[in-house]
C-alpha cells in the first residue's frame, strides 16, 4: 500500500510540474512566429521590414493574411505548410504581447519549453 501511495504522489507531482512549464498561447504564438519565419518579412518584433508592421494585429486579420489568396508582391499563403487556425490565433496573442512584460523573447522554437 505504501508503494502505491508513493507512485500516486510521484505521478501527481510529475504531472503538475509538466503543466507548470507548458507554454501558454503567447509562448505558442512566439514559437509559431519563429517556426513559420514571420520575422523574415515583418521584423523581429513585428514592426515591419519587407512586410508591414503587424504588431497588435487581430486574430481574424492574421488568419485572413495567412490563408488569403497569394497576391503578386504580397504575403504568401500558408495553406499546406502545417499552419493551423490555432497557430494564427496564438500568433495574434504573441503580437499583442509585444512591448509588454509578457512578451517572450527566446529564439529556440524547436525546444519544447524554451527559456527566456
């Protein structure tokens, strides 16, 4: 019985640690921002570059831009890239965090839980 109690307690602690270190929507947005190379055109903080400033862009506008028709000289479509509507929503949440204390700044999108 003691052994079972130990494993139950250990499992509860381990699961709570795992969820405490999971990324929130803002962090997942940063991950998608880096993974899909949004910064390549919109700059490191979304303030613009080759592409326009998109800081604080609404989720619907991000989705529309990502899956809209490719226009000559405009943004390419993300259809077929593995990007999801949730990615677009998370990217919008990341863009809204830019310039705030919540803004993540890490660069390692491939790491499960990057450090700041």
